[in-house]
C-alpha cells in the first residue's frame, strides 16, 4: 500500500473521531442542561411548597391565638376608641408573607339565615339590599338556600351573593364598611346589644320595637355603665310583657360567635381564609378562597 493511501485513510479516521467526539460532547451538554433544568424545577417547587407551608402554619397560628382571645381584643379596642367595635384589623409580617387579619364579632351583625327563616327569600333579599346601601359593596344579592334535609338553608356568603368576592370582606381602613361588616351567616341569630348598629337593631327587632324604641335602646346603651345588663336596659324601656319577650328573644348580652378573616399575600397572589367559631351551639366553620 502506498504511503499516500495510508495517509488519506488516517486523516479520514481522525475526522470520524472528531465528529463523534463533538456529537458525544453535545449529547452530554444537553443531558447536563436537562438535569440542571429538572433540578431548578425541583428546587423551585420545593421553595414554593415551603412558602405554602409557612403561610398555612402562619394563618393557623394567628387563628388559634386570636379566636380564644376575641372578646379581650375587641374590648381593648373599644376602650381605646370609647365606641362599640364590631371588628378589629391587624397586619403582621411572618416569614416573608404579609397577613392582614380581621377579628369580628359575628353576633353584632344581622343574621341572614335567621332573616330567611322568618321572612322568606324575596323579603330577605330586599332587607339585604337595604343594608348594603350603606356600604361600599358592589356585589349582587341572590340567595341560594340549601334544600337538602339536615343542612342549614344559609351557611356561607356564597349562598347570599351571586358571586361572592372575598375582597368585599377586608376593609381598606376603619371607615370603609363592607358587606361582611353588617351581615353574617352564623351565630344563633340574636344580636349583641352592646355592639350591633342601629340598622341591624331596627330590622331584627321589628315589630316588637319601633324606631323610637331602638333610639331609646341605643341611648341607654351609650349612657349606661358597662356593667348594666340587658335586663336593666329593657326595664328602662318599660315594655309590655309580650313586647319584652319578643325583644329578649332577638337580643343577647355579649357574644357567642367570633370570626377571623386572614388575607395572606406574598407580593404576587393573595389567599383568603375565614374561620368562624360559635359556642351556642358549639361549631367551627372554615372557608378558603
């Protein structure tokens, strides 16, 4: 074999080796790139899961701490403002997440379920629209009562409004009144005489107590010492036995139902949680949007 022929074949082999090496290098690079991307996805998912766990545990810690102390927190705010307080808002920063917390006295709000049981659907919807006329709410009222045996007819805000927006729940400031400041779906239906506002009292107490009677009740509440009982306030109204019995059926001295709204924000998305705890009858309700 000639020297020239051997040289050409050697050059050809070296060319094949070079191409094969480049191909293997490219395959290795692509494999490493795929592995890197998979690792990044796993790390991102793990970080997202970690943040979710932190947010959830943060919300649970806040709820478990605040609900048992609800009356103490609201009473302290009333002492500071020298006014009845239905809700108290706080903002906390935990683990990189912001928690806007709203503690509420549900017993101080008009109970939609009780109104529905007494008035029926159409009249209750009219009452709700009248209540919402004094708020910044822009949601459509449409009752969706449950019909299955054993279920409460109205057990959530989703059954009160056509499309409930949780943004309606948390006010921007103390003067901003929302639908959930005035309406509730829980409690036993009685109003906390120390905190319920004038409109809720007018609606709930009719016809047992007319508008002038409600005004007198509010004046008594404002003048009386905190130790004055509901019975002592009603004594001052000098009602007939029948009217007094009807009023007592719709009022209570204090509260047996509180709620905590928690809005969890991480700068991109917000999660809304609602936990309601009532003691008469004992029950806890949890919702998330």
